[in-house]
C-alpha cells in the first residue's frame, strides 16, 4: 500500500470513499500499521464497504471503516444491528492475518474489545461467543468474517457495534437486553474517546495474535462471564441445551456439560445465563 495518504485515498473506489475526518487522523497510529480511517456517512454495512476495500488488495492491514449510519447493519445468526445515528460506534477493522494467525481471530476480537472498554472504566465481560456485556446486558456486538484462498487467509474483517450514548429504552427491539456506555458510566461519553480505547485494546490483541495465542486465549477466558455458570445454549441447530459452561477451547468452542453429564462442544449459537447476574 502506498505510504502517501492522498494516493491511498485516491485508490479507494468512489462507491466507498468517505471524508477522512481530520479529527480521526491523530488516532491513525493506533491502527497498528497507520493504515488510517475511512469515515462514511451512510452505508449498507461497514462490513460490505470494508470487504470492497480489502478485495482491492491494497494491503490495508489495520484500516478502520466507520459509518455514521448503516442501513443494513448486520449481526450474528442473521440478525440485524440497529444503531440510531450518533448513538454509537459502528466500524469494521480490516486485517491481513499471516498464516497461522486466523485460528484465534475470535479471541483477538472479543478480548481486544473487552480490554478496550475496561480502559474506559467499564466492567466489560464476554458472553460466548462474542457479546460484550456489562452487568448482563449487551453493550457491544462483534462480527468476524474472513475470506480464504484455499488454506491461506486473504483478509479478515472485525465488525464492532458499540452502544455509546444510546438510551436502550428508546429502542424497544433491544431495550430489555441492552445497555450503553453512557448508562453504565452515568454520563455522556465522547465517541472518539471510545474509538481510541477500542483500537488500543484491539491493537494490543492483534500483536498477541501471532506471538502468543495462548495468552490471547487466557485473556478471553479471564473475562468470560459464562465459564463455570449454568447456561441455556440455543441457535446451534438442535433443541436448547441446558447445562454448565465448563470452558471455551482453543478453537472458540463452548464446552457444555448437559444435565445427563454429556459434554458438548458447540461452535455456533449463543447462550443465556440460566441464573441472570445480580
Ligand atoms: C452481533 O452481536 O450479532 C454482532 C453485531 C456486529 C455489528 C457491527 S456494526 C459494524 C459492523 N457492520 C455490521 O453490519 N455489523 C458489524
């Protein structure tokens, strides 16, 4: 990728080109390679825009694609991601993992975002697989998508949606299960400050991805709010499973011991705590 920012910007197709907001530029070193930011006013999903950029093969490792409004923001399990304009942060981080680095992108993403929020003084935990929660309510969602050529990773996209100054009670679809940083901290939270903290957390996790995956996994487990708890797992294709969440393995699978003592390794789905926190 060209080191010259204006050449880089010119190489970005007009369909996804946004204004590079000057306020964001001091944060560029936090994108690890200094690849910078693309700030879009309105987009279907930052995942689509980020993929389009990543497919250009511009070595955009570390590029952050942000949008003020996503018209079709998406979540895991074919859900949508709703974020009223200005209420949160929605971005996708483009990574070019090296061989062997793709296995633990899930731990890098979850651990990195949780660590970022902790820098803001929020007690963030991870509800398997990658819901970032505070006191049992979701504050950020994470979507990881990777593109492969045979066994070689081409690029990975880490999509993060974070409720910053959202009043969840005003969004009935998410009200009972969601929270926001302003609600947890009790005051307005500048979005730039949140972006800074999240990128710091993600950059540190990115450094660990190739060097010390065991440490990445340890950090993920440390903030897991489901390990050792009684849970109900759904969304894996079968009937709901009740049991104890024993652990999360190195592939990101949840080890769940059901009431008959059988141990299941779940790779897809979600869990709710059988006994809510509190
Ligand atoms: C989930 O919890 O189900 C994951 C939600 C991920 C939402 C983010 S917002 C930025 C990026 N663009 C999307 O369309 N989705 C992710």
